[in-house]
């Protein structure tokens, strides 16, 4: 390792502003403070409390309570976490990781996820394993890595939770989800995952972005059918 590599590891450049981050994370404190945070949200589905599509004055009186939709139709996930909205620059961190193989972005996203998980589990136990949403073998070969696994490894390292990449398999190479409407997305994913090894009773599914939530739901249904009783959904970002 030459001296510059060492310097870069000790004080990596901030992936957002490009300046020295001043700490052992490629994100400076200023850029971290400016990230598009999700803010107060429904603990079950992570939709923000102020979402005008969910008028529910009662929730203003009970911060942290589930939204009207989740109260009427409790989702499979006991908790959904998403520290950031999928907006600049958090969306860029995800895209840099996923499409340009910029692996340090996974350190930032894993750090944000671990931070959010710590806050959300002040009064409840952490999951016993993190299960990144697997890519199909074909996609994994093309990309060379699974971005969800990279994020999960960083979050797991920070929280002391093992990452299980063997129990859940993607059995079908589903066509790209973007561009499909909700019903087609659901259809596209039916039977796309399978559990091939035992999992603990309490796990968190990890992904880079929740868009429609249909992938998380398909995985949650697969895990529930395999006997997982407490399922959490952890995503670095969420579209609104
Ligand atoms: Zn910065
Ligand atoms: Zn909700």
C-alpha cells in the first residue's frame, strides 16, 4: 500500500462533494446532514406521516403509530426502514453503486441503514439475520456483485448482525421492474424467490431502494411461507 492509498483509506473523499470527508467514511458530515431524509414515517410501510395521499388527522396525535392503510390492512412486515428518500444525492449514491460499481457507496448506504436501524430498535430486538434481496445468477454475473448484499454487509458489520446470502434464492430472471405498473410488477415476481436453507424466526430483508414495494412483498411472502415469523424490510432509500 503506498502512502496515498493509505491516506485515501483513512480520509476518503466524500462521494457527494468530492472533498476530503475528514473521517473514515466516504461521506462528509456536512453532506450527511443535507441528505434527503425520509423523516417521520409509518413504522410498518415507511410512508411519511405528512403524505397528503393518506389523510389521517388521528396520526398527528400519535406519532410513530401506523398509517390508516396499515391499520386496516396490516402488512407482512413488522417494520419498514428507509433512512433516505430516493432523491439527490441519495439516489446518485445508489446509482453509482449499482450501475458504476462504485463500492464505497455501499459503505455510506450501509452506515445510514445501520444508523436508522439503531434508532428504530431502541425498544425492540434487532433481527437475528439480514437477508439481502438476491439477484438472479445471470444479473449477478453481469454486475459482478449484489448491491443489496454490499449494503447489508456494511450494516451488519456495524450492528453485529450476520448476513445470510444462502437461504434465499432468486429462481427466475424477472424482467426489469421499472416501467411495469403495479399489477404487472406483482405478477412478474410471483414465485421468483425460494428459501433453500433454514432462517431464524426474526430477519430483516435488505435492499437498496423500495419503489412500489412489490419486491419486498414477494420476498416477505416467501420468508413467511418458510416459517419466518417477524419480518422487517430495510432499504437504504425509498421512492415516494
Ligand atoms: Zn461532502
Ligand atoms: Zn403504513
